[in-house]
C-alpha cells in the first residue's frame, strides 16, 4: 500500500472507496480487503486514471491475491459455514429425563 501511496495517492483513495462498501457487506476485513484488491484494477479503470495506473494496480494485486489464496479459501469456507448454520440451526436438547 505504501508503494502505491508513493506512486499515486489517488489510487489509494480509490482502494479505500472500494473497501468500505465491501466491508459493509462482508464484515470481515481479510475477505473485504482481498475482494477490494481484486476489484481495484477495474475501479481504477473506471476512474479514468490511465493505463499506467491500471497496470500498476494490477501488477500489485495479482501477486498479493496469489499469496493469500489459502486465506481467501479459508475465509470463504468460514463465511459459507456460518450462513448454513444460520439457515439450519441445530435442535436444542430440552433435557428430557430424570
């Protein structure tokens, strides 16, 4: 992030603007950060910052996403299991006996 800030501070602002709504949906910083990083080249493109900036963000995003692929898989698995648990709550034991 520091390298992007030194390269073009507007790109970091775009990344933060992408991160906020994604975090509001997922409520997990790791997953939100990775999703916003994946969407950042598209956001920079739509902000018309230029091809060099789009390429710079892409070249930063790809290795980071590749390095965190296991974290992404774990976070998505955890998110899915929480949603399944909310839909299908386990029956509670009433304590029938004695």
